[in-house]
C-alpha cells in the first residue's frame, strides 16, 4: 500500500493546529500549556530553589530536574498513576533536551524543577512536553540562550517524511519510524533525537532538514504566547 | 555595518535577535553569538547609546552587595540568625552586625530577633557560592513591626522607587503610609488604617502589572488622587 494521503487530510509537512498559553498555573514560578492537535501538555517550573537531598547539590552551578508523566485519563486505556519505566526515560531525555539552552551558573547548589503533565495524549507527547517546558522556563525568568522546539516526525519507507504524527499514524500497520527531534532554532543545534523504527541514512538526513524548518513554525507559536502574556500587561488597565 | 533589530522598550524572548554586526555591545540579559546579539531572558529592551540591555520581567531575586532587603528570621543559631530573603538562598545575620549595641556572649538571641520577625537589612557580602552576610548597622535598618508585606518582581523595584525616589515618595505622601521597598521585591507597608494600606498596595501592584506603560507616574498619580 502506498502512503499518499494522511488520515486527517494534512499535507506531509503540515503541523497539527497548535496553541500555547503562558502562565496557566498561578502558584508556580513559571508555567505554560502547549497543545499540538489533540496532545496537550502542561508544564510548571519551580525554582531556582534550595536543593534537597544535599548530595545532589553542585557548588559550581544549578541543576535541572524534569518530571514527566501522563495523567491516568490521558490515554485510551487507563494509565496506572505514578512513575513508570517509560515516564522515567522521557523525563531524562526531556532534561537533556532542555539543559543545553539553559545557563544555571548563577545558581550554585540550587535546583530548577520542571513538572510536565500530559492531560491528553495523541502521540508526540514528549515533544509537546518539551515545548511547554521551554515556555515555562522562560516564564520563570531562567537565563536561557534560546527556546527549545520539538516535533515528532514519521519516516516512511520510500523517502517520505511526515511531520507531527498523530496516534493513528504512529500505529500505521506497514511500519513508520517515529522520530522525535528537539532543536534550538537559532543555532540549529539538535538536543533530542530518538527513533523508533527503521530508516536509511538519507531518510534521517531528510527528516533533520524537515525538523529544522518545522521548529521555526513552532517557535513562532511560542514567541507569540510569551509576548501575549508580557506585552498584554501594557494594555490591561 | 551593524543593524538594530528591535526598538527601545520592546518586549523580547530568549534567543531573539537584537542586533547584527559588531557595532553594538551586549550588556546584562544579552549575549553575543558570533556576529549577532541575542536575548537571554524575557524582558524589556533598553538601548543606551551602543549598549543593549534586557531588563527582566520575571525571575527570582539575585542578591547583590549593598542591597537593602526585607527578610524574615527563620532560624536562630549559636552565632546569629538565618534570614529568608526570598529566592533560593537564605542569608546569615551574625552577632557582630546584628545591632549597634553590644550583645553579650551567651545572651538569649530571641530577645533581639525572634522567629518570624521581619527585618529591613543590608547585604554586606555575597560569595560565589551564594553565602550571604547581612548587617543591621545603618540608617533605617531595623525590625519592622506591624504593617504588611507584598511581593513584587525584584527587577521592577527601580520602577516602584522611581527617579530619585519620586514614585515611592508620591505613594507615601498620598496614601499616608510608611513604605519600605526591599531590593528583593518585598515591600513593607504600614499605615494608620486598612484603607490607607490598601491604597498604597494597589498603587504598587499597578506598577508591578504594567511597568512598561507610558506615563506611568501620571497614571499612578491619577489613581491615588481618585481614591
């Protein structure tokens, strides 16, 4: 079967409808919501704050701790609450995707905690999580050299790359390589690159090019959300 | 030839391009990446000649030497007090700097400052690992009794104080309150009655919510007069 049309009628390089909102959690130091189609991620940042346990403290610079989880109602089959093998892995790769953008030299012995909750999952949750977390970190006033943008690509055999796959496409029966990529758009540095599936070298190269273009579109959405919050202050009387 | 990409007082986000070329100089809140200057934080652009600066709009207090701050005593140790000054680090007030009078060895330290006491204090030293020393020696540095504390973003404190204290003097006079603004974004307000305190608090929150507004002083003035 030839994959010539996407199930939801999108073009191959078309993202799902995106929405971003900054400052959704009042009690956090920074927070944001990021929606990609039906996938919704909420991120809260607390800190920089005092770090316990103390053996984790680094007197040279602050550390980043990420905590990613799916809410139990976010998936079709109820997810048992609490950390799992999968959520620990995603927390770790999220942390490593965000850290290159941050500068925590000013906060020795302290920690910046990032909590990411997925309230609705339709593939690409770690990418939505990274997008939301990067907004939340900016909202918390953490020094960062760039926002981090992430997108999940699908690599089909026969030189086809589709952007921002949804659950239906992820489960495509003839096989699709699910490739989440996070990029710092200004420098073009890749901070996250995973792949679940099979793809040739050329296909991956093509995917990386596509990801760079796509992340610029995601960044526009993020920038708009941040400016809406901080620029909006001026108009509120 | 260098080219400026943003206007003065514009809001920028991390990674946003501020200027191209070597003609401009990056100051706080910005960094240089090869030929361009980019922003480090969410903030307001401030262009002073060739120097580009980003004034942050959010973020925790970063302690600096000689800042007057308002803190809460959270612990008493053998040789001083531990003070919460907001932000990730607590500060130390030692016996030596705690009072202009002599404190005898073995004295009951809670007689001077007890748990939960609010003090106006000055930072005398900050080390690289963020150990902070406070001092109570100096004019206006003492325990604050009564009143209330409101929290603002520490980077907006200069706006609350205004040029040569113009803004804060106006609020004090108009609301008939005593107001002390700590550099750490804690503002202490004490008045004869609740209405006065509310008035001062609302005026300060107005500055907190729209620090970049044009003619802010006028706005606050109109607000204070209308109450």
